[in-house]
C-alpha cells in the first residue's frame, strides 16, 4: 500500500515540477502567486482526506491494529492541515501583490454566486473568471455593475467552442450577446496575444464597465506590426480588397486572413477587417466597407444570434442595406472534443470559411 502511495506522490511531483518550470518561464509573477495559492491550498485538504481515509481504515476495519501506522496517518493529516495554512498564506501574498499593481483586484475562481456582494462594495476592481460567469452571473453584472456604472473590468476566459474537452456546459457561445445588451458595457474580443495585452491596458484606462473576452486555444500572432495601434471602438483593416468584405473578431481573425489568401488565388479580392471592439462598434468603417464591396461576411466564435454578425446587420440594415452572410455557431450547443477538431467541425477554420464564402 505504501509503495503505491509513494509511487503516486512521485508521479505528482514530476508533473508539478515540469509545470512549475513552464509557469516560471512564461507567466507573470502575479499569475504564479495565483497558481501557487490555488495548488497548495487545494492540496492541503486533499492530503488530509487521504490521511483520514487510511486512519479510519486502520482503526475501524483492521483486525490487527498497527499503532505505528495510526501515528503515521495522524501525522499525515497534520501535514495536510499545515499545507492548507501555507496555501492561505500564499493567497494573502498574491492578493497583496495584485493590490499593489491595481487599485483593487478580485480573483473569483468558482464562487460566481458571491459576485454580487463583492461588486457592490468594490470599485476599480478586476475580475478574472470563467466565461461561464457571463451567463450565471448576468443578473449580478447587470444590476451591480452596469446599473450603477461601476468602473469594473471583467476578464472572462475560456470563450467559445475552442474550450475543447470541457464540453458544452463550459463552451459559452452566448456571452457577447448577453454583454451587448447591458447599457454602457464595452465589449472587447481580442484576436491574439498582442491585441489582448493592448486591450487590457485600454480597458484599464477606460472609465466604466468593460467585458474582455479571452479564448483558451493558442492562435497565431497577427498584430506584431510596428504601426499597430489599439483604439476602443475602432476596427483594424488587415487586408484591402474590392470584391467582398470579411469582418472577423477573436480567434477566427487569423483563419479569416488565411481564407482571404485562398480567395485571392481564385481571383476574389477580399477586404479583411478585425473588429476587436464589438461595443461600441466601428459603424463608420463597416458602412464604408459595405458600400465599397457590396457584400459582407461576418466570422465569429460565437452564436450567430446576438454577436458580431447581429451587430453588423443592425448597422447595415439602417445605414447601408447589404447582403450579409453570418459565419459562427448556428443556434446549437458545442460538444466535447479536441479544440482544433471542434473549430473545423463548426466551420471556423480557414478552409471551411473559404468554402462558405465561395458558396455565398
């Protein structure tokens, strides 16, 4: 029994050491504080539970009780409790560090239903959380952030079907639609690492509530140009064209650029626009592009209902009626599977986008 136990500990230690090396190299120090506090404080109760299980087994079920083993498992439980205390200490250090970086910062983790109380008493706060909280905590965000116009920035991760194996319950494809309806809420969906960093800085400087949508899947860097400039409410023309306008946001922007190159090989000159800010929308750029090309295609890793496509159609139907094709999640839930394969299945890879535009 002990051989199996220590063998498991050895495997856990190997994985933890490998992950720690990766995290130290690639993550900012305050993210390391977050990871350390979560891992250690979670490990404490886990260790105590294991110790309690074997202690009860030794005392209650074993006919020949071994006093040495009883003492061992009692000590094991104490170690687990100590680890939990150390984890809480890391959590406090993490919070103090983050408070030095920002006016206030909240890391909500899974406690979405406690958001209301904390938001009511916290201004200038940042909330790092799962994308699911846009749905579960909608009423709290609407009434406790939007209505009083608090200067709160919501950084929601794991957006869209590219969450992958976590499945439909975690693949929130409706968050943009929900956040767009809140008066005064700025909605940002960056397309790569460069734009994500710029978006966070812009959101921090903006006075008012902001919803930042981040994906889980790694994407190519497309905004590493020297002349790149991030401006809230302004789209970015990535490729000029005269035959059709492709308007994309978030993860599919890189795939849309690749699809545009495939179209060019067929003699179709496509204009590609990156809309990182869905609200407020760059209406002037969209209307101008629609008038130039006469056809518009929107591409998003989000439901075709209520997202970028709907926002573009709202503008064009009023100011420049144009034929529009919306590419996205077609009124369905996602499913569990490898992220890249799901992107292909739901038609958001370059080849699928290319084929749909050709048919259009």
